[in-house]
C-alpha cells in the first residue's frame, strides 16, 4: 500500500511522508505514531493479482495507442517531478522554521535550544542514513530568513559530505548540530556587524570576528559535545593557518570543522548579503578550486567538488546540442552528469521534463554561462535562482526523464 502520513516531516522516522509500505516493521512504526488515520493511494499501490480468467483474456484487449500512452507517461512524469520538488521545498521550509526557533531560544533557554538542535540533526541524519543513494536537489527559492536558510544549506551539504566520508552516526549528529549553529554567535552582534563588508574598518572587522567567541560561549551554555563546539570555534580557520580566531592549520582542525569551513564559504559566495555580488554555483566552485587549494583541506575540497559536481545545482549551462539549461540535481557518483532542465522554445516552461545526462548518452554540458548571457525567452523559462537553496531526496524516488 502507498500511504501518506499527514504530519510534519520531522514527526516520523521515514525518509519521506509518502511511501509504499515494504515491510511489517514499517506498519508497526506507523502505529506507534499515534495517528488517527493514514491516507492511502490505490493508484500508486501494487494491485492484487488479477483473476486467471482476466489474465487469459488479456490477449483480446484493445491495442494500446502508442501516442496516447506516451502522452500519459509524460503527464505522470511531470506530476511526479512537480510533487518531488514540492516535497523537498516543504521539508526545507519546515527545517528552516525549526532553525529560526532554535536561534530565538539560544539566549533565553539554551537547554531547550540544544534539545531542539539535536532533534533536528537527528531527523536529518536518520533520513540520510536510511537511503543508499541521495540526490542533491535545487529548490525554486530559499525559504525563511537569510540566516536560517544559510544555516540549513550549510547543515545539509555538510551532512552529505560527512556521509560521503563515512562519518559514524555519532559524529554525523554532532556535525549536524555544529553546522546548524556555526554562526550562532552572531545573535550577540548588531545587524550591521553580522556580515563582513569590504568597507569594514579594523575595529568593525574585529567585532565581526568576535562572533566565533560568542558562539563558543553559547555552545558551552548549551552543553554541546566537544565535536560540535569545535565546529563552531573553527569554522573560520583555514588549512594554511590564515583563518581566525586562532590561525590554526589543518593539522589542528577536526575533519568536521574543515568540512563546515568550506561549505560555509561556498554558500556565502552563492548567497551573499548583497544579491548583486552573488556568484553562480559553478563560479563559486571554480573560485574555491583556484584560490582555496591551500586554504582548504585537499581531501575535503576534492570530496566537495565530487559530491556537488563541476556544475553544481543552480548553474546555468549550455548543452552540447546548443540548448541552454539549468542544473537542478547532482549525484556524487556521476559528478559530470547532473540532472538539468533545458529550455526548448517548443515546450512550455511548466511542462519541461528534467533530463538525466547520465541516461542521455549523446548529450552533455559544453560550458557554464552567466544568466545575463541568456536570451529573454530562455531567462524567463529557466528562471535562474537569485538565492540558491539545496535539499536532498532519495534517488529512486526522484522523477528523472531521459
């Protein structure tokens, strides 16, 4: 049976709120949630075996119209594609709202903030570890305030990095908490000092850097684990010793801190306080690779590029057949073959199917381009994101079309 759990994504242990029951243990888990009812979708469930007489008479059924079947398959693929995106965006919004609540509690109720942060990290880790293969999905727009969206972007990508590096479950949980709260010290700074500006005086830059110390103070009040606290204290350190506040080198940084330091920088490049200064995801990765070879741990930088791909979700590209497209999904096992949404003047933008370049053997990416280089029609159809937001979903549940 294909069922829908009408509760928040974080209120149950399953990777998705809608899924096909595959084991008796799942039924027991659903019962333990205390729900009064569970919705069922007969059309998505496996039908019972038909009667023998029906099977024997199947050869006399009317022939299937290939064109009608193709149209039906396309409609189903579009519906599944839209549903998958809607689900990811709802989950991201739910997580960012929780992030906002945690931030609001830090100064007035540190214990409660700690409990909520651990619960959210546990939810994300459980859902990541429940699946064999995950896809990083581009969302249409980031949900919530900029600080919460940044915290969730850094948390999701950092956890996916930890997963790819084989972190144990305990370290994954601590990585999630540390990534979520890496900038928590900024709650003690005035709004203007929370984002380093090019025009900052030496005194303003020093005050900005104090958010790390404030963050560690909050971590201690929240009784966070040593690993999570080190992530907060080291997320602006660099492998070459050029970071702050202690100018540590890579040998004194934890692997979790090295991951968050890199992911934090990447998200800031893509989503700066001033949108006009934003780099495309491809430009951000290129800059990190060109300028960050010494600044970031080589293994972490290599793993990051492998996971997000040379053309991370959100990149605008030109395909080898000259069509323009936007990258909407990445899988670490296929870094050069992401999923893209291509502009075709003959197809309405809301009916375009995602192309899996791994399956499209004769199609690839020729180059990355700036959104400003798109034609007016292509720009309207692809609608490049002003702010980049990522979430994750199981690969086998995603609706990709060749």
